[in-house]
């Protein structure tokens, strides 16, 4: 048994080595955590911000209580940096995004508890990996933070106590000075996890508050639309249906040549409808997530500085009655788009219905809109969940015919080295597409059989963005960094006037120009018309969009 008073200078020397080792271990863990989520100069900046607490470990403390307090504070301090590193690494790995980027901020502000649960069900693997890194950092720091320098009463009171060497003291002093400079500089200080994440959560709150009531913004847009005075150029009743779905990659639709029979009903419609139905073969979204995609879709793909009108405001100003029937429970979309409609049905909000989130729930509601006799001009917008993650929630139980046969698709995925869980996600995704085929075909069937046969009707279907499910990489989910995130279906049906056929259907189409095409389907004339952006017109001229991935060719 050893007591502190019995400590020899030699033992004291050894304990100083221990302290240095503890500082080194805590410092190295911190540095590794920082390097996970940052790069370049940022690593050095954060290391300097993290340093003071590591140096504190080298400061000899006498009271056992202070030593415990120090251990806890150093641990919390280090974990703040580790948490910061792990979250950033996860976002970088999954979305190539920073936490304060518009995409992540928007998603965080717009997420409710149900969505978060679904999200975790889908992404728990990466969450486990990065949480694992966090646990390891916690254990390492916990082990070494308690080994900080201790001042022992007997030794310190005697002249035997060795003072740290001159160069050690100078080094510590210099390091502390650099840390002072770091904390004095605002842009530098703001990188500190505690400050950064406090600021981050304030930004999320601000975003939410801004969305909470956009009535004034909508009123202004309506006034703008009335001033534009759009007119309907076609006599007689008209019904136009816009079906916006979520996370559908056209590569998984048999309608687009996929190897699994995921769209038997749409194919039947295609065979039956002939030239009344155009499948736009090379359709692209220019955004990989819902909010920016819808903003572009309804604002004519124009940047905000050009003060573009809202499609629904123009339609109403021209005399359409507008319905918004949605299976999404989404505050931002409701405020930015849905509330422009005369009738808003957000079905996903109805509590107590077990299957409330299956898209088929909206069909009755849409039928009611068709049956409405109060108006001759109808624009019915239907917003579906499509195959939004988690895929297994997007089709009824026991409705996955792809889960146990080894087909060409499965073999192809194996050949490409896709992991078992990505292959299973693909099966679920395809099952979601099969159910989606049923819902979309029903919507088309309702449109085709609505009203009197000679009445004008049009129907357009497209996805907000694509989805990566083992197409180009071994992962599943929204994908801003691969082309799969942008490959969407787009289909148009109308019972009058020919649609693009043959070669014209091969022309690429971009979803942010959807409103230009819809104005044609709605038969609305206005002074902002750009015929070169209407994919259905002869004057259509394709321009490649700027998206954050390299696309070899937009024509395939
Ligand atoms: Zn989406």
C-alpha cells in the first residue's frame, strides 16, 4: 500500500509521466473526434478551442472534490466536441451536407415525431456506427480525464517538489495565449460546439416561426396574380389533375423499362390511352429534397429575386377552383403551397386511422373533388407519400412480391457488390412502387372517367425528386450527390390535342419547369409565358439544369 506522503521523487516523476499520458490521450481523442466532422484549417481551429480543458488536466489540484469536478467537466467538454464531430460526420456521409446548410436546417425545422421515428427506422445503421464512435470517445476520455495532475500536500510543502521545467511552462503559456486569441475572435469562437449548436437550434426555431403563418405572403402572391390577370383561353368545363409524388426513381418503374413488374396498371393505361398519354423518358428534378423541389415546381423554377408568381395563385386568379389533397403532414408545404387552394385536405393528420399514411386513403377525397358541381374549372393537386423512406411503410402488409425470389435485379445488385440490407431495401422500395402504381393508376382512371366524355381533362404526374436504393452506391435514401437523387418519372395524359410522341418523348424534361407545362394544360394565357419551357409545345427548348452531380447525359 502506498500513501502520498511516502512518495519518493522517483514516483513523483512517474506520476508526472502519467499526467502527460492522460493529457495526450484526452487530446488525441478530441483531435480524432474533431477530424471526423471537420477538415483543413477547421481542425486546427477547433483543436485550439478544445485545448484549455486538456491543459487543465496538467494543473495539479489538491482537493479530491475539485479533482472529481474537473474529471466531470473535462468529460462533458470533450463529449461536446465528440458529439459535434459525430453528427457532422454522419450528415457528411449521408447527405454531403453541413448541419447549418439549408437542407438540414429545413428538414430539422419541418420534422415531426412520427417522421423522426420513420427516419431512424431507415437510417439506424449509420446512426449506430456514429453513436459507436461517440461511445468510444466517451470511454477513452472517461478513463484518462480522472488521471489529471494531483498536488500532494507533503511534497508540495517541501522544497523537494520539482517545478515544471522552464520550457514546459513557456509552452503551456504560449498555448493558453493562442486559445485566448481563438476565444477573442468571433468567427473562430462560433465554431465551438456549445455555441454552434445553441445557434443552430435558434435557427431551427426561427425557421419554424417563419413558416407558422405565411398568410400575408400568400395574400401578396394572390394580389400579384390578380394584377397579372391571367385568362382561360378555352371555352367549356375543364378539369386538371396534378399528382406530385415523393422519392420515386423512374429507373424502378417497369413503365421506364425496369426489370421487375412494378407498374402493371400504368402500362395497361399506356397501352389503352395510346397518344393521349406521354411518358417523358428523360425527366429530371433539379433538387434532391421535397421543399426546394416544390418551391421550384410552383414558382416556375425562377430564383426568388425575380419574384415569380405562384402557379396556384395564377390558376385561382384565372378562375379555377383549386383543391390540395395531401397524404403529407408537413407544415412548410402547407403554408407555402397548400393554403393557396380553396379546399385543403391534409389526410395524414387524421388521428386514429391505423393505415392513415397509405396513399390510397386519398382516393375518396379526390373522387369528391371530381363530383363537386359548384364549378366548371377544377385544378386538383394530389400530394402523395410515394416511396418516401421508410419504404416498408408505403405498401400494405404482406404486399411485397419481390422479397423472396432471386431475379435479374437481385443478381445485378449482388454483382455490383450491394450489401444484403441495401438489397432488402430495394425489394421494399419496389413493393412500394407496385402499390404506388395502383394509387397513381386509380387517379388516372378517375380523371379519364370523370365528367362528360367531351369535357376537357388533363392529368400530370411527377415525383419531387429521385432516390438512391443501391443504384450507384451501397446505400438507400435521399441522395443529393448521385444522379439517382434526380431521376424522376413524369407522365402526361389529356383527352384533347396531341401530346409529344416518339422522339419528342425522349427530350429531357426538368421538374422546375413544370409550371410552364401546367399553364398549357390549364389553358391559361398570361404575359409571363415562356413557350420554350413548355415540354408539350413545339417551341420547347431543353436547357441543362445546374445540379450538384455530374450527369453524363440528360438524355438517358
Ligand atoms: Zn421528397
